[in-house]
């Protein structure tokens, strides 16, 4: 995986999380310009920073694709943005609603 692939994917996950480069930089305690350089494919993050970024974006290594195509539907991206911006009480409500809908759809 090259620097551009790493940067593109990190940017994609950051956007899904609804974070700016500045907000992500604050979460992982590095300079905003470093996030920009990583996302632009100019630099690889250090291993420690890479792990911090994954944690801040709430993703795991297995979520990080090694292929060149990351394709998420617009609907899935919008749902992820809503989820990431929601509080725990709202998430419980959303989950309950979705589970109820699934019960009726399966029947």
C-alpha cells in the first residue's frame, strides 16, 4: 500500500466520522499540517500515530482496505455520519428502531 492509498483512506474515514483535519489532529495530538500531509499522500504516519488515528476514527486495522477502491454507498456514508454525531441515548433509540424494522421486513 502506498502513501496515497493510506492518505485517501484515512481522509475517507475522517470524513465519515465528521471530523475536520484540525479536530483529528487534536484527538491524536499531532499538528494539523501533519494530518494534511498524510491525507495528501506526502507522508506515511508513524506506526504510533497510525494507531492513534485509527482509534480516533473508531476503526480497526481490518477495516483499513489494502485495495485501491473504497466504495461506500452515499446512504451508508450518511448513516455513518449520523451515527458518529449521535449521543449514546440516541444510538440506542436508532438501534431499537432498526431492529423493529428488520423484524417486520423479514416476516
